[in-house]
């Protein structure tokens, strides 16, 4: 569970704790397909992936986005999260280890709320970006 964090203790440039996930495996993709209802064969059948020119299956983008959400809410209680948006940039293959990192890019008081804006990204072990994103949180003050 995330510990309490305060607007007053956060500075522009502050980094959120890094989260590493992986190595990812094909069974995880199948389990995610079951949980999400997304049984696109590109995520679960190597034969299909090869038939469309891929080497093997790829992860659901939303699985990687879920890791981003997990990293954010491991840093702060989810009740403070106001917005989370991502852009899917690259495909994630089995056996990849994904690293999620982020930093504060803005702090402001708006309509009585103390808001931080942060950039976030998910990369594999080669540094290839899988997701870029942005989130905002309304934090308590001391």
C-alpha cells in the first residue's frame, strides 16, 4: 500500500520510485486475456503472430498500462490520482523486463487543490520505450 505523500514535500524534478516488472511470460499474456476478455490471437498464439509477420506473440498494451498504474499507485494513494493518460509507443515481447519511471514536471494550486503533474514512461531492458504518459494528482498539504 502506498504511503502518504504531501504536496509540500514534492518538488519539480522529484522522481517517483521505479517499478520493474518481469521478465514477462506468455502465460501472463494468456492470463491477462482471460481477465480482460481480449483474446486477440496476436497476444496468445505464436502461430497467428507468425502468420502476420511477427516473431511471436506480443503483450497487450493495456497490460503494460496496468503496470504504469501500479507504479503510480505504489507511490501515492490512488484516491489522489485525478488523471492518467498514456500513448502506446512500442510492442512488448515475452521475456522483456519493463521499467516504469516518472518525475514531477509541474506543481500548482488550482481551485483550492494542490496538484502535481508528472510524466511517466515504461521501457524495456534495451531502453526501448513502450509507453509514454502523464498523470495528475491532488495531494494533501501539511
